[in-house]
């Protein structure tokens, strides 16, 4: 039922387009900067170390995705719970969601670091490292694992800072670390010739700086005054935060699982092809990270709508909820179509940025095929993450979780396990577009159904108001 709380908060009164610019632009920049962390390492490693170094970062990618999964579990979950509570006028309760989320982010980052360092070699083997790549991967992940707590805290804390009405500060947190990472990459990798270890230390130092900026912000949280009691974990608050953040969490876990299965499939089928195992894994890792730049923009758009959707759904302003989702889809489609054209026309040029003179003809040949085939439906794969975030934002976590699993788990992995049996390495290439198409269709159906439910609620409220 609609409340009068919208009069107290610009989320309920300002034009949706204005709010989207305010929240989405910094969110997009922040997500882009996060995506560039790995891209920057890949650029310097590719130029200095070569294909084996790039393959090592591809093998290491699931670790980074695991960090992002934990960050989104408690970051998106905490931010959505906070905004929903504020929309319903529950200001005292809102502070506990933020505090509990921050505590869980810190604890989860430490646990992930400990597990990674304790089981480093077995995990790298599971993630697809060949005997040639293992030394490079151990050097890289053995150091970057130290930065996992800072990465989780920064990425998750950024969502909470955005929910507090400070999207620019989230952007500053991410940019500060990324700039330092880029500068130190040039110094450590190219200047000092430290190779994989240099890139890893540059990443850790950048993440530490970003985390320090985020922690400093929480000492002066704007909407509610955070006290020590807010940071003491309570099962009821932590459970609710995790439930709401579960969709985003599973989406990232699914990406990590896909990367692991993909690496091992490329390793297996690549060894029996003309390309070998290392070049396909290197190409796939590079292309997935380049695509993550596009995905970062789309996810930034989705995250920019989160406070708008959460607050107005809690306040009963369904029209504004639909406007926010519709605008995000339109902008996401425009970005995705541009990326599709870029990937189809300039794949070789993009691949060349990440290679040195040691790159083989097979690297460029397979990479070009991967770009054009695997990402053929890039122009519609914005729908799944935007709609998944939408369901999370309005508190319907089960729908959000299901939708977050459609592409990677429900469709991608089964197809990836079946098609190569009959088509070899080409079967892996066709897995991507099929999964993208099917998940987009499901997203459209679910969003349309939710819109019809909100239309009914609007009609019911109008009828009740007319009777009064």
C-alpha cells in the first residue's frame, strides 16, 4: 500500500531519469573500474610475459569472481534491505542491515583468503591450469589472495555507500585503487621487470587503498548514524540480507563455475585440436574480460536502478518502479548493440592489444572465431542481469536467484557438456549464443508477468482510493 514517505526522500519524488543519472553513472564508472583491474593486469602481462601469462590470469579469474560473489551477497543484499526499510519508514532497523553487511563482508574476505592460500595448487589445477601455466598462476594468485579481504570490502561496501545516497563516493573508492594499480603495473611489470608478481602486488596495493577510502566513509554514514551495535552480527538481519543478495551472489558463483568448466573444456578439447590447450584458454579469458567491460556497464545500470526500485516498491509507487526498469533496459540494449558491432568487426585488433610478438597464428585465428561466435547474442544478454537485479531490488529474491542462474547454470553448463561431444572445440563456441538467447527469453517472460502484477496492484489502490 502506498505511503506518504515519498515526500521525505528524493527517491520517491525526483524524475526517474534524473535519479538514474545520479545513481547509474557513478555505478557504471565504478563497475568499469573494477572490470579494468583484471584488464590492466592482462594488458601488461600480455605485453611482457606473453600468452602463458595471460592464460594464468584466465585460470585465476574464478578467484576474483568469488570475491565479487561475496561482495554482492552482502553488498547488494544490505543495500536493498536498507532502501526497502527506509522506503517503509523503518529507519532504526535500516542501520542494522548496513552494519551487519559490513561485518560479514570483512569476515568472508578473510575466510576466502585463508582457503585460497591453504589449497592454492589444487584449486589452480581444478580451475584448468596446465603444467606450463601452473608456475605463473601460483606466482599471481599467491600474492593477489592477500588482497581478497580488501576487494570484497570495497566492492560490497560500495553498494552500501550508494544506498546511502553517495554514488560518487563509491566511484571514488574504485577509481582511487584502479589508478594506483595501473601506475604500479607500469612500474612493477615494465619498469622493474617483476612479471606476474609485479602485476599481483600492484593489484593488492590498489585494493588496499580503495578499502581504506570505503572504511573512512562509514565513519560518517549520512542517512543513519552507525554505532557499534549495528556491526554485531544478528542472525535475523544477516539472514535477510543474504536472502535478498542471493540472486546477485549466485549470478557471480555461476560465472565462476562457467569459467572453471569452460577452462577445463578448452583444455581438454584444445589439446586434441590444432590450437593446443594454452592458446584457447588465453583467448577465452581475454575475451570474457573484454566482454565484462560491457557487462560492467549493464550491471552498473542495473545497480543504479536498485535504490529507485527498492524505495518506490516499498512505498507502493509501482509506476516509478516500472519506469526505472524500462529505462535501464533501453540503455542496456543500446550499449549491448554497440558492443555486438565492435566484437564482430574488430576482433583481431582487440586481441592484438593483449599480445606480444610471441603470439601464434592460432591465437588470433581461434580468438577471432570465439569473439564472433561465442558473443553473437551480446546485443540481448543485457536483459538477464537487469531483470535479475530488478527482482532482488523489490524483495523477490527467489525469482531473482532463479533468473540469475538461467544463463550460466541452467542453460550454459549443460549445453557446454553436450555440444563439444559432437562438435569438438566448435561446440564450445556455440554454447554462448544459445545460452544467451534462452536466458533473454526467460527474462522477458518473467518481467512481463511482474509488470502485470504491479498493474493489478495499481488498479486495486485506485479503486480503493475512489471508494474513499
